[in-house]
C-alpha cells in the first residue's frame, strides 16, 4: 500500500542560471573564429594526455630500469603550459570564463546585452595589452642583442627551445583572443543571442 501523505519523488529542479551557462560548444556570438577555437581544443586536451603518458613512462624508466630520460620533464611542462595558455582562449569562445555575476544576474536581458558588449570590449583591450607585452617578450626570446635570430632555450642538458616557442604561442593566443573579443562584442551589440532565444 502507498502512503497517501507521501509526496511523489521528483528530481531536484536545476538552477536556471547555471543551466543557461552550461555550454557544450562555442557560443553563437563567438562566430566562426569561436567554432574553430572550440574544435582545436581537443588537440590541447590530447597534449595533456600525452604529458601524463610521458610522466608514467619516465617513472617506469627511472625506477624500474634506472634509465631516466633528459627530455620528459621539460616536454610535459611545455605540453601543459600551452594547454593552459590555450585554455583562456577556449574559455572566451565558450563564454565560460570566471566572472562575478553579483549584478549581472539581477539585471534585465537588455541591460545584460549592454554589459556583454562592455565586458567584451574591456577584455579585448586587456588582450591587446597582453599581446603588446608578449611582443616585447618574443623579441628577447628570438633575437640576440645584435638582432640575429636565435630561439631562447631552457639551458638544461637537453636544451630545447621551448621557452621561445611558449612565448611565441602566447603572443599568437593573445592576438587571436583580442579578435575573438571583438567578434563577441560586435555580435552582442547586434543582439545575436537575443535573436537565437526568440527562434
């Protein structure tokens, strides 16, 4: 027999604000550049898996065979570093970056649209400043004082040019991020997300 006072079990309601932000792909406002950034994310995810595999191999070689490599440590650092740098660009395309929503969640949608434009423009300016700082770093990493070309190396026994490559990659990511924020601000201003909600 069933208890007449018992309430039917219903799943807990999902937080609507959280559900709106759960995005599986790049937001529509990110445009083509956002979709490309989103798809390239798998490359850097595989890089982290490769880094894990290299570390496991290094542990086995070092402790089972007493034959450590000279390249495993720096390779894993490089693979993880480029993944973290790319992560900022990836988050921007998905609109999943950290934000303080104390005001944002309590204003009407037209005001949110204005805030989205302003936030994207501010982020674009910040990305441009970081890109400029990256240019200065890259110059030091690829040019000697006499202006001859030479990639900065790690100075270890293996001595790979990973410091220079990472700085070049950071410059590219910052430049692309500035473009991504410009695209986002343009599409927010056009009300692309609002049109999609009505459809």
